[in-house]
C-alpha cells in the first residue's frame, strides 16, 4: 500500500468515524432536549394548568332548494310507510267486504224489479 492510498484510507476512516460520532451525539442531544421540553411542559401544567379550550361553536349551513325538497319527499314517504305499518288491515278488509256486498245487493235489487207492462 502506498503513501497516498494509506493517507486517503486513513483520512476516509477518520472522517467517517468523526461524522458518525457527531451524528450520534447530535441525535442524542436532540432526543434529550425533546424529553426535557416535555417534562418541563408537564411540570408547568401541574403548577399552572392551561385554561380549558372553549367548546366549538355550532355551525349552521342552510340547505339548498334541492335538499329541502329531498327532506320533504323523505318525510312524506316516512309518513306513508308508517300509515301502512300501523293500519288495521282486518278493519280495512271488513269495510271493503261490506262495500262490495252493498254494491252487489243494490245491483240485484234493481235487476229484480219488474216493470209492469202496459195493458194491451
């Protein structure tokens, strides 16, 4: 190995070790600073707690015409479905049977009447 190669190899090895040592030292210092900052905040909050944040305000957004129409449509559908769900189907069937029998009776009563023929 020649003088130049040994010199460059030693220089590279030395700078690499110095760089890695300084990098490790810097990361350790940053980590320690972060931990000290967190501990300082914790201790300060124990002694003088921060005031609570105000509750978020409610934000109202007015619906457009299309959304209003959709809401009305949905309300109407809900009302109709509830009427169908809570309907007394036996009572409705009885009313329909009564109505059909009434129409049937009237039809046969009128058909059963005989009009007298005029005398000849």
